[in-house]
């Protein structure tokens, strides 16, 4: 790192996130003596909330991240080859973490301690121990080292999400001036919960090493500010910042957006249009509701199925005329809670279909694997409503994507009040998914208002998703806030 204070512009972001937006596989047919055997490594681009947001930003960036389990046990020679291939093909830099450390860092400390606590579920005591914390720190240090190795003058570092809470700390040890922004994609919980973490001090202190910390909503921001003041003795809130140990950290709500051009392009694709026509024909006269979630206990999937059960119990007129089309992407299947949730979900869906289904009607259509994004656009486009039942959710991009794909149809968004999107999309039918009876009634109301009141609500949401809160806007806003925060902290340090 140079020790130049960056004041005028950010020429490039170094994005750091747990995973790179690609997965790799070894080409088993590869033979260096046979030129037609292809390249040694095959890559696939992955999708997900964070990836969708970052890919929409228009400021140049390079990306640093882990390539997943298995990458840590490659030989040194293979790591060099793979790094070269990833650099050449995508311009990204992989971080290599030994597989046993990665398991403790990712599966244990990140996903069994930080993830549940951030979503208001108490952490597993057994997962919370010195070994998993040490691995978490070791992995975060590897990220910081990789960042400093690619750093060039004019760069700003943009660290993403809870897996990398300690990266700002290790970066600051190397440079007191490198601009560091951090964005949290999940909720920041109430201090009452966060302060039960034994590592609360180190985690918050590291975030205060940033110039800017961004959240999806004002509530999450507020929770962070009060947590910092309770945990760090000298921390005090001043305006939109926290001052502690001579550092000034700007804390802001900067809600993520999606890239509407990607979804509009899908909708204009003739293959997608053909699929939309086919679905319209196949589901004529049926109220179609779409759901699309990672199978994660934060998404409230069992509650969603119970809401459908309730709807079909109370509204017999919907029998034969209603379908929930649910996509459930398998997630973190090496964690016990996720395997159990998958079993529970399959059982509940089977029960509802068994209870109400007939030879020519299945109320819940379930796909338990990822679908292609253009196919997803078609499902969004033909659905009369989208049902989001998260028990906690940082934002929920599915809600935004649905609104974008409802350009012509103006369907209803039925949205949990525990998803951050609720604060952004004021034209939604909000539900408390724990209140099954009222949620079922709201869904019924929303379906009955499609084409009437739902249309007004939709137009309100549509403007937000496609104009005022796009991923592009998000990137620009974050960059501007980061620049402002650098100037502020510069003045502060020189006072
Ligand atoms: C985290 C936070 C926050 C889903 N199924 C398929 C597919 N997807 C894509 C969706 C959407 C993304 O995955 C899911 O985003 P969410 O926001 O709903 O949820 P998380 O993955 O939990 O994301 C969340 C987000 O970060 C961003 O800050 O909103 O609160 O938990 O983009 O379209 N994509 C494809 N096939 C699928 O089957 N191609």
C-alpha cells in the first residue's frame, strides 16, 4: 500500500467477498499432449444476491474471493495454474485457504455462529469456540494479504458481508490510509443479541477500522451504532458517524438494487417469450403464485407451505384454480440444520398436495434445484403474485426481480415485514408470516386485486426497482459515500 490519502476519485474497486462469482472443475479429459482435449479447468458462473448486486455496478472493479471446498488441497503448482486461468478469463484473484481451515471459517463460524445470530436465532454453543474463531481470523487474514497484493494507487477496497468482518482490521494493520468500505448483506441484529458473542469486541472494532460501513436499512444501521457504543468504551455517535480511537466511521443505509437491463433482456428474448406463452396457456384460469428461495431457515419456507394450507382450507373456491410454483435451491447441505429443513419442507409439501390435490390438479409445484435465470424471468413474468415469507432477510432480491419482470402484468408482491425489501417497496402487501391466518387472507386479497389496486401498488414498486434503486445506483451511491467518508476522516485525523 502507498500511504497517499485518497481524496478525489475512486478509479477501481477491489471487491472482496467470501466466494468468487465462479465455480471451477477439473477437466478429467485434459491431456497436455492432446491439443483438442480442452483446457485443464472448467468454470461456471454462479448466481446469488451479492453477485447480482455487484455485477450491476458501473465503476471498474476486480474481485477477490475463495473458490470453495477442494481448492485448498490443490498442489502449489495447480494453485498457480488456476490463479493464472482465473485472472486471464475473468480478471479475478482466487484466495486459497486450506480445506480444514475453510470448513471451520465458513461452515462453522460464519454459517453456524454469525449467520443465525444475525437472523435472530441463537448460535449453536458447540460451534462457537476458539478453534472456529482462530480459523475465521486466519481466513480473513489471507483475504487481507490477497487484497494488498493486487492493490494499486487509486483503488478503494469494498469488503462484503459477515464472512469477512475481520478483513478491515488486518488491512488497517498494513495501511492507515487505504480507503475501506464494508457492506453487510444480512441484517445487523439488536445489540441485545450481538453482544452475546464472545468475539463482539474484535468484530465491532474491525468494522470501525472502515471509512464507511453500509447496511440495507436504517434499522440495521441503528442496531450497529448502538452495539458499537455499548461494546467499545470510547465510541460515540456524531452525526452519521461513529468516532472511536481517532477513527471516524461513516454508517449509512445504502439499500442494494438489481440490474433491470438483465431482466428486461431476458423478457425480450424470443425463447423466454415462447415459454411465457406456453405457461400462460398451461395455467389459463389459474392464479399462479411464484416463490424462489434458497432452502434456508431464514426464508420461512415451512411457514409458506402452512400459509398455502390455510388458504386452501378457507378458500375452497381456489381448489383447481390456484398453484404455488416454488423453487427451492439447495443450500449449505453439509450443515445438519439445512438437511433437516429440506426434509421438513419436502414432507410439508407432500402433505398439502396429498390433502388437496386431485388427478388433474397439484396445488404446489416444487423444483428443488436451480433453474436458469432466463427461465426464472419467465416464471416471474407469468405469476399473479410473488410470496416472500422470510422470518428475517437482509433485503430479498427475489422481491425486486419479481417487480421488474411484472412490467406488463402488474402482479402483487406479498412480502414479509421481516425482509429489508419491505422498507424499500412500499407498494407491497405486507405480512407477518408467523400469523398464518392473516397471511393467507392477505394473499387471497392480493390475488383478488391483481389488475385493479395491485396495479397501482406495482407501479410504485416498479419505479423504485427500475429507476431510483438499481444496482448501478447502489454502486455509485456507495462510492460517493466512501469518498465523502474519506474526506471526513481525513479532517478528523488532522484536527
Ligand atoms: C443475501 C441476503 C440479500 C435464486 N434461485 C435461482 C437464482 N436465484 C437468485 C435470485 C436472487 C438470488 O439468487 C437470491 O437473493 P436473495 O436476496 O433473495 O437471497 P440470499 O441469497 O440469501 O442473499 C439477502 C442479498 O444477499 C443481497 O444483499 O438480499 O437478504 O440473505 O438474485 O434470482 N438464480 C438462478 N436460478 C435459480 O434457481 N439463476
